[in-house]
C-alpha cells in the first residue's frame, strides 16, 4: 500500500542532509510558508536547498489565471529561508532568537518559475558584523539562474524584544 504524504511533508531524497522535519527544527516557518523541501548540502558558509512548486500552492492561485507563475517575492523568500537555516550554525538555540530579514539589494529576476518546477537554492554567508549577517542568494532552474539577490539578516528575540 503506498504511503500518503502531503506536499508539506516532503520526505528527504537520498541526497538530502535535511528533510521537512529537520528544516522545521531549524527555522520558525511552517506550512504554508515553509518554502524549502530539503537541504541537499551545507557547509559553514554555504547552503544548497531544493523546492518543488505545486499547482495548488496558495501564491500561484490567481498569479496568473491560465499562466501561473511563482511570484518573485516568494523566490526571494526561498533564499531568505535557506539563509536562516545557514545562520542557525552561527546563532543561539531555536526559539530563543530568530533571523529577520533587514535588507534586500540587487534583486534580479532572470527566468520564470512555474508550478511543477524544482529549483535549486544557493545561499552564501559573506560577512558577519555583530548580530548582522550579509548573504547572497540565487535560485536556479535546470542550471539557469531565475533569481539573484544580496540580503542582510539580524538576529532578534521572538515577540519583538531585540534587547
């Protein structure tokens, strides 16, 4: 009898370092806003993740009827979430502090991403200054860049108390 899994419970592939459960242990994002299916590779300063977009993902409903596209802001969020996982190696325990995006620069969208596409997400930590982290991100579809950005995150306490 085949097992039943929802798209939110994507099992890790044979090459995964982390599947959905491990990702959720690293960052606060949950369905439907957890946008990473698996982490394929991670070093101290780089991370490679994957995401397969589905026709029923909430953000493609109405974007656009008859020709659904994954919005650029969702593609950026994939990179930000991958960055948050990477930063877990440099921050306190999960739940005590969370990474929050503070800036996105030089955002470029090169190719469209559609439901059914599986993308590779790559982030690199470039610099750390106190609790500020500066990263680059890119998303690839079939080896071609779809999105590229530079971004910064700071580490803050949940509930808004950053002291």
